[in-house]
C-alpha cells in the first residue's frame, strides 16, 4: 500500500521465525468484490506498508516504519491488537480525534473490514497494518538512535482463547508478550486486556503480576472464587471506553463472565 517512510531489507533474509509459535491461524483471505473495491480505493490511505520478513505477515528484522509520518502528525498513540471489524478502534478514534490509533491485524478480510469501517466513520486518525503483532511490535518499537513514540495505551481485547489445553501455548498474552507490551508503552501507559474465558483471565492476571514493568491497578481486588491461578483477584471493572463488540456479546450470551485487566507501565 502506501509508503509511509519505511526502510529495511526486503524478503530473502534467513527466516528467524521458523518454528515460532503463532497466536493465530491462517484463514481464508478472499475479500469479495465489495472489500476489493474498498481496499483499492482507500487502502493506500489507511494501510501502512512495511518491508516484509521471510514469513507471511512478518516484518523485516531491520525495518523501521516511521509512525509519525504514517499518521502525518505526532500525537498520543493507542495500539490495538486484533481489532476484529474495527468497532472499538473507530469508536475511540471518533471520541478522541486528538489521538492516533494503530490497529494490527493478521487476517486480510479483517484489515479490509477495518478500512471499510474507517471510511464509513470518516476518521483520519486510524492506521492499520496487516501483520503478526507479536513478531512486529518489538521491531516497530525497538529502542535505538531512531525510535517511534511510545504508546499511551495498548489494547488486547478478546484474543483467541485457544481452548484446548495443548494449544494454550499459542495464546498471545504470555510472559514474552508482556515484555513486548512494556517495550511499546510509555511510562504510566496502560495495557488494557479483556476476555470472556476465566482460565485465560487468570493467565493474563498472572502474566501482569509476574512482570516487573507493570502494576495491576486492581491487584487483589474483585477475586474470582473459582480462580486457579497463582494470585487472587486483580480484575478491573468494565472499562467504559470499551464498546460492546460481537466477541463480548457472544460471551455474555453463552453465560460467561467478562474479565477486564488494567496494567500500568512502571519505570524501567
């Protein structure tokens, strides 16, 4: 799509991602005529291009994507992982036109739906990358001579729960990903998480508690009687800035509890 001040080596490098556990599965990528037209006309405005890595939806290890250039301004940044159809991103972008919103989505139709939503809502402060967030974020926000701004907030709402026990290593919220979140966020920044699966909520809470770069804003509060994790409580009230998406609605309809976690980035 559009060249937003990107540089780095193209494909052809050794594949450092060989054997890496993915937090998502490859699904059908056919867009259909409607979304093909949307992407052709508006993709260059909303979708950030990047030097590709050796594997699909990965970024080259030495790449730099200038996010301020991509947005055309410097502003407080919010990063959303897995935006779905973009309901949350667009609602927040409309409510906070003074902020920049970066959505990372690995599924092509999801990217197209987000672009379509951005066009429908008429927002100009949203950008989307078709990319594997876990692989890309440490590169996009690496510390060095040239850096992107740290994010004001990062959102991981209703990620794939990988229900089967043997698949839980694929869950994106892990000790390793918490280190990535710490790299992305500014001091005092907020990592907001939500899930409708209790065991994943306990895992999220434990990951935050075990990371020295985060404080749980509700540590020990709102305990879950069935909790099988390492710690107790740590669940926040429902954040009023989070819109009701189809993922949350499905959880509620199925009778599951919705869990929110609010983690504050501390000093290094």
